[in-house]
């Protein structure tokens, strides 16, 4: 978070634990210094975080770092008017509007404020920032704004299950904490989609990274980077890494970039000399020892393969909605797991069988009254930062309607 004291992180390249710390600090906009340790005898104690007051933490968890930074909190109330799950653009927006409207609001985030947007090196098409802004900085500004209005933010907490008795929602967090609220907004977003390749779990954080992983850019100097994925996140990652890497290869499944990436990014990618774009191409194999050493690409049409020696593979191939909990409570989801809301719940003039009220569900309301969905997790949403922010604000307006009239 802007203005926080510098943290020194000591570790080995190819350590998934060290990557998790770098990624967390970057997303939270905490300035940190990465110090690579080559001494093989120090491995058992690494990674190590060193704080300005002299505190050294060996192999710390994200929760322990959160506590050290003074961000770990417990709910101060037994019940809230609004509980928001997920602190991406939609959740942050909802928290700002909920608290500023006077609602007793709590925001629960399992990892770092900003969601996937916080990994973006530069967002250039968000209204009001003509020069662009990093996802981490945008998230930090929103967090500060939300806190000023009185939102309570619980970080490093993951929800594991929920109950929805009439007129109330109860969220249970992994550490046993209960969050009770009269209305809830689910803005849990999506988890990065996996490549489904042998060795994938072994190489995660040791050469294979999901999303733009902007925290790693300074470490790829002089290297060959491979980015798989043809969406805007992949395009932004390619441009960001091209400023550091010797070469960046972008592998996309489609025929061209124009159908999936904003035109301004397409133009920049094609104009950058050290970026190579391979269309109709997928990742076929991952090879390495304790870290990734080589990836094999394959042409979808001809089957022709090409191997690239690299320690840096970034997968930006979309996501899977974080809605496992919804199935347990009978909430309506679509075939892909996204939460169905509002008019999409009404089929041939009929509401869902489980719907208990005489009125139709409000626009962003799920099949459980008083529970709303906003942002990427919602069926039919537009996967853009501005759309998530707009839906978060709209969800709060509908929460007011629900609290006033049910």
C-alpha cells in the first residue's frame, strides 16, 4: 500500500513461496526489494522477509505478513448491513458506495486487494486516466477511499461456506470467523484457468505463472519470455515484459489478435520489434527439473512443434468463476459456473422454483433474495474494469431497495 515502509525479500528464483510473497506485495502496492540468494545452504530458511524495524520472518505465510503490516483485522460488529466478498474492482466499488451511503459495510478478500486487475502493469482504457494507471495503484486508491468512508476490510481470509436464513446471510471464513449481514454482494471474480498439462503444478511459481504477474518483470531482463493467451490481459503482459526481456513470444489460439484484444494494444504489439506473435498456436509440453527450462508450442492446424528454452511462461487464458460455495446453497449458476442474476433467472415468465418472494429478482440479484452478484463472477458480465466498477455501484443501489422493501 502506497507509503508503506520498504520490505526486503530474500529468496531463490524458482521458489513458489518467494513468488507468492512478491506477487502479494506487488498487488498491495507495497514497495519491496528482491534479493536473490544463491547459497544452497540457506534454502531451508528461505524466503525471508526483513522489515524496517529489524524484524526478520523466515518462510512467512501471507497472513503473517499481513499481520506484520498491521492489516489483519477481525470483524468489529456482530452484524452488518452489507457484506461484500471479493475486493476486485466490483467489490471495491461496492464498498465505496455502500459505506459512503451510510451502510455498515464489511469487505472480505482471500488474497490481495484489487483481484486480478491488480496484476495488470498498466490500465490505459479506464475513464479518467489518459496516461494509464497500474492495477495495483488503482486498487490501492480504491482501498484507501473505501476505508475513509468506514468500510472494514478483512484480508487474507477465504470464505468456505455460507448460509442464508430469511433476511440474513452468514459467511463462514476458513479460520472460523462468522460474518453476518442483512444483504450480501458476491464479487469473487474468477480464478486463473490452468493449462491442463503434465508438470503444471510442479512448475507453478518456478517458471510458470498465471496472469500478467507484473511483479516478475524486473527479473526477466535479457531472457526469452513466453506469454500464452490472446485477451487484453495477455496483450498488456506482452507489452510490459517487452520492456525488460530480450524477446517475448506470444502464443494465441485464434487466427489474429484483432478479435480479442483492443486495437490500441494490437497496434503496439505489432510495432514492437522484440515481440513475436504466433497465431493458431497452443502450449503442448512443459519440461524442466526443479524449475521450468523449456516449453513446446504446437500449431493447431499442422501439428508442427517448436521448442523454446525459457524459465518464464505466463498463462493469460481466462478464468473459472469462484462459485463453488454457491452450489451448496442451491444458488442458480450457468453451465460454466457463473452466477445467474435478475432477468436471466426468469424463464418463460416463471421465476426459479426456489424463489420465495412475489416480486421478480432485481437486476443483479441472485436466486437467493438479498444476495447480489457483481463483476466477472456474474453470468453475462462484460469482463472490463469499468464494467466491474459500474456493477458494484449498481449492486449497492439495489441493496438499498432490498433493505427498504425486501
